[in-house]
């Protein structure tokens, strides 16, 4: 299962990469790097960007009073019906 199982592949805009495209690229496990330094730079950059995106998602869920639902879903708990 990968990113595109959930989201359609977006058309590429020259010079711009959407967050969805960035996430899809970060989830790939077939990337090859010329040097270890290049790979480490890619991983560090990806980690920072993905961390910030995840924190943004958590903040949105919290503001919408939906964080508890996400946590229950993640923990395999049965969700109450509305």
C-alpha cells in the first residue's frame, strides 16, 4: 500500500511541488543516491518537512475537536456513532 492508494497522482507543475507530491516522493523506497551524504541530506530534509506537516495535521484535528477520534481509530478502538 502506498500514497497513491489514497490520493490520485497530481499533475506536475514545473518548478513547484505540492505537499501531496512531496509526501508521495518521501514514501518511495526505490530511490537511489550517489553518495551517503546525498542520502542523509534527503532524509534529514524529508524528516523535517514531514514532521511539520504531521504537526499541522494534529493541530487541525485538535482545533476541530477531532483529535480524540483519530487517536481512537489509531488505537483500534470502536468509535461511537454520531
